[in-house]
């Protein structure tokens, strides 16, 4: 529960373009287990819940830079660190990460920030 006037933020991977995603990705192994929504669906749900969306920012460029830096650090270190999200993703973590990078680069999905104010 939020008081009227309170801010609520969402940062999630959202559908930003046409085309099919390449799987597996960090959140799903196949299309049947993936439920990526576009920003309009998020805005609609927020408005139905009593929020006014006051800002939206597609973070695609940030994600591409992040993945480039991540790849360089991983290669320089001779592999991933002993602990990290790759441990939770399982043995096919490299495939999931590579597909995520490909899906973002192709414009199919991107991390998107939404800021909403409780009405």
C-alpha cells in the first residue's frame, strides 16, 4: 500500500519490438514459459491500479554497454566469478546471457524503467 503521491518504480525487461525471442533467456527456457509484456501493458496495469505513469525510459543502450563491459571483465578474469547470477541460472547460463544480449541488440526486448505516482 502506498499513500497518495508516493512514487513506485519498475525496472523490468519488456517487449520493445516485433519478432520472436531467442531462447533460453535468464527468465525462461522456452517461449511457452515466457510472458514478456510491452510497456503499454505495464502502463495500463499501473493506471488500473490507481497510478499515473510520470516517466518511462528505455535502457537498451545502457544494457548493451553493460553486457560489453561484463563480457570484457569475464574474459579478462578467465571466466565468471565463483558466485553470481550465473549460478542461479544453471549450467546453460552462458546461452541464456548470450541470447539476452542478442535479443536486446536486435530490439526485441530491453530493460525499461517506469516511474508512477499513486493517485
